[in-house]
C-alpha cells in the first residue's frame, strides 16, 4: 500500500474517532492506553492525566508491582474531563487524549490538525461524584492564589478535581477565585510537599532572610541545608507547624535576637530557599545546625548527634 493511501486511511480513522467522541461520557469505561517511558513514575502519570496513583493501580491490577519502560497501562478519564474549566479547554484536552490513544496503538502515530476538532463538544457525567468517598481523607484549608485552577490544584495535590469538588460541595459550574478558602486532601503528599504547596510569599521571604543571615559566605549546599533544617522542624512534632513560628520561636536563631533577620537577602539565598522547599535536604534530616567556633550554647549542642558537616556548620539530629 502506497504512502498516500495509508495517510488517507489514517485520516479517516482519526475522523471516525472524533465523530464518535462527541457522544462520549466521562464515565469509568472511557480510558486511554499509555506507553510507559523510561523516566515515568505512577505519581507523574497520575498528575498528568488528572487521576490518582491508587486509581491507576486499581484499573491496571498493579498491586505492589512497579511499572517499567515499554509497559502499556490504561488511564481512567472519569475525572480528567471534569477538571477542565471551560468547553474549549475540554475539547482540546479530549482530542489530545484521543491522539494519545491512537499514537500508542501498534499502527503508529498521527498528529491531529486543530482545525478538525474545533466544534467538538463534551458531555460530563457529574453523577460520578455520588460514588466518591471523602470522609476518611486528611485535609487542609487552602487560600486560593492568583492563577489557581481546580485542575492545577488537583495535579499539585496528587488528587482529582472530582475529589476536590466533593470535599467542597461544588458542582461542575462552580469555579474558584482568588481569596477563596477551599479544602484540599493531603493523603497523597509527603509532609514536606504539603509545606511547599502551602507556603506563603511572606514565609518564603522570611526563610531566605534566615538563610542569608545565618549562612551567607557558607557553601551553597550549606545554605540549602539551613533552609532544610527549618522545614524539618516544621514537619517535626517537637516544633511549631509553620515556617514563621519555627523561625521566631524564642531563643532558636541568633539573627532573630540580634535583628539581622531583617537584612535584605541576596539572590542566592532566595534560590537556596526554593531548593529547600522543592525537597533538597543536604542536612540529611537535621533539626539543628551550629558553628562550633561561635556557638554560645555549645555545651548543649555538642550533646546532639552530628549527621554531617558542611562548611563551618555542623548539622545534628
């Protein structure tokens, strides 16, 4: 069969998919196939397609098995389509999913032209919300920030738009706006991820100020480690549960008592704060750091087990 005829057949197949898609419901039977790439992980695939790791495991009967490059897994789409804020976005997303289905078929790949699907509509089945159980979930209150959408929050919190809607008694016509307070689930996140996703700009600035005043002149790795110690304290039950209260806890950090905390940080300090918030922890879980040449409470600090030395600082548990 010559190339021209093959291309015509491919186009016809894609058009048939698009025509049939106009009547698709976002129900549990609508799935796509995805070929696992070498750098894929279930958590990343779940976030990309608006579902959860547990749902992927359930649909594919994975149990405790790992996915490997070359595996083909099914992607449930019952929440993905609901996650789109307007009809145009839903249309584009659906066609991308159809393209993914076709691309991962053994027959090869084909790129869709956007002009062929501009008028496609999607019908969303909201009845799926009735079957979602949220009473068991651990949650937090979240203040909506500029640019936030339900879809983005679902990806960031490793959940689905449907779960967020159910937690907040929202229907498909509800949207979120800057300043709204909504409830978000945190069961699929680590404690550090929760801190990073809920940190305010003021707290990030304060973290950079502490890093700058405590560790300027130290190796960059040591600056990140100082920031990580603050976050380790936020997570640890022995300390306050937010960055501001950890830093201002009485008698903990010298720059707070001598006023150096108010000095303007440099760009490197802000980068170190960002790296610490992103999960980097050169301190290896330390809750304390100190310079043995200048520490005023060396008698007590020396009783702590040292984990690592970076520059002039010892990091201890």
